[in-house]
């Protein structure tokens, strides 16, 4: 059977170079980085080198990088950290309706349990946040704006630089969830003008359970995890040394080959998009076309049918894809992102995301294009919604 993995927005396979870099830190260099003897200092040195790689990849300083337990923890740290540090200054936060659940659920917690007031901005039918809407939503008690750099479901790349410029005209922090953007589009925190930026290792061929939060020098956050003095008192707990080393290697590789990988992925992406549009009726491409779409993202609504049945049929042929985000695919609720861009519940339910990786090739895309029209036809013929 074929095995065609098209769910890189959910997670990616670990790169061999990354695994090789990690292995010694799981075996011989097991010391605690806080210990002063050599075995500990070897681990501390490895973390320091990884920190330099992460900082370099986004134009930051090393002391501005906090290693975390992944993208979700980075998002929680940024939002709760800033909210709790600034609660006496104001309690208003601005975000968008299409953020990852790590942002949206955190906002809901801040609202429900801590008395914060959250504005959830609408997006247009391609998923773009209008910088003007951010401007209009800013208030005297606004302390934080968080807008994702690129959407994980429909691939929309948000105008982060423009939004940051508007936010920074005021004394307000600006955070962006860049988990999907890292390795796909160039990131320079100073050029973008962001105060905080979330990253995750396992979306860029690194290990799971590790990520980082960039926090601009001078930005105040209360640590989410209290305890020891690790990460300059901003994230307690003995470091995930091997994970951090792997993340460092993964982001270094991603940054080195960024343009080349992005061009390769854009070609595969557009081959898949064009092939589906040319061969299947009643399909809607979700998200924008061209340069404002993530190089690896394809998301279609196939009208009159359920995404879940498409997924099961694809799986029988060895093709792994997703019906929206992995986090919401366990539930029956349609994707909040697809609803926010204006789809009905029915149309949102018939949506599939193919997210590509550098291990994919044209032959695989052509195989997918060969089998998908038949799958859609078969399911539609059984669908009470479809009249042919
Ligand atoms: C995957 C993802 C996250 C969560 O990252 P984890 O490392 O899995 O916790 C957050 N935001 C976006 C946009 C993501 O795609």
C-alpha cells in the first residue's frame, strides 16, 4: 500500500539530522544543565547553542528566547503571562476568530475565570484580519493584541507587520502565533515589530513537546510555570535537553533551506489545487491564492458531503490528510475557521486539508489527483444532499 503523508500542519516526521543531534543527549550527556560539574555543563552548553540557533532563525537575541513545552505552552505563556503581569493596567485583549485553540481557549479562560474582556475580530472570506479593525478595536485599557502569523487550517498569511505598526503606536503588547509560519516564510522579529512570537518544534521536523516563545527585551510577563530559576526565571523545570537540541537543529535546517523548500512546496501546492479544481465540480478553495497562502497548505470544501468520509476513503488508500484541525476533528462541531470565513455548517463539514512537506513529491500529488475525483463521486452518489 502507498503511504502518502499530507498532514504536516498536524505534525511532521523528525529529520534524520535532528535525531542524530539529539541522540547523545538521551544517552551519554544526561547531566542536569543546572549542575556545575562537567556533565551538567555539557548539557547547559548544548542548550545555549540551540538557543543561539533559534534566536538567529528569527533575528532575535539569545536572551529573548524562552524554551517551552511546545506551541500551546508558548501561546499560554504569552497570553496569561502578559495578562497577569499587566492586570492592573488594563484587562482588554484583542484577538481574531480564526486563532488556534491554544489562543482561543486561553482567551476564554482569561475571560471566564480572570475577568478579562476579549474582542474577537472577524476575518474576511479568505481569512484575512483587517489592520483597520485592529485599530478600531484598540481601547485605553487594551494591554495585548494577539493575531496569528499564518493560519493552520486555511493557510492565510496575516498582515502582521501592518498590524504590529498599528498596535505599537500605543503602549500595547503584540504577540503572534508563528507556529505554522516558521520554516515556511521568512521571520525577523524586528522587521515585523512584534513583542512576542510562538514557535513549535514538531511542525518543522523536530521532536514533539518542545517549542519556544520569543519575548522582546523589556516586555514583562509572569511565568506560567513557577519553580526553579531555569530560562532566566521565566520557565521553571529541568530543561528538555535532547528536545531543545533537536529543535535547535530543526530550526537551523529550516532557516537554511527556507526559500528553496518554500518554492518546492508552492509548486506541489498549486499542482494539487489546480488538479482538484480542474477535475471536480462544486469545490471551494478555502483561503487565498498565491503569495499570501502558506506554501504547504491546500484546503477545499467539497460540497454535499462529509469530510470524515473522504478521510476514511483516503486512509484506505494510504493517504493521510485532515478535516480541518486535528484538535477539532475529534468533535462534531464544524471548524471555527471555516465558519468565520462565511461557510455554512454543511459546507464546513465537507472540508479537507492537505498540508504538504518536503518529503512529498509530484508523483504522490498525481496519485492523490488520480483517486480523489472517484472518492468524491462515490460519496456524493450516496449523499441525500447531492442531486447530481
Ligand atoms: C500546532 C499549532 C499549535 C500548537 O503547538 P503544539 O506544539 O502542538 O502545542 C499552536 N498554534 C498553531 C498555529 C499550530 O499550528
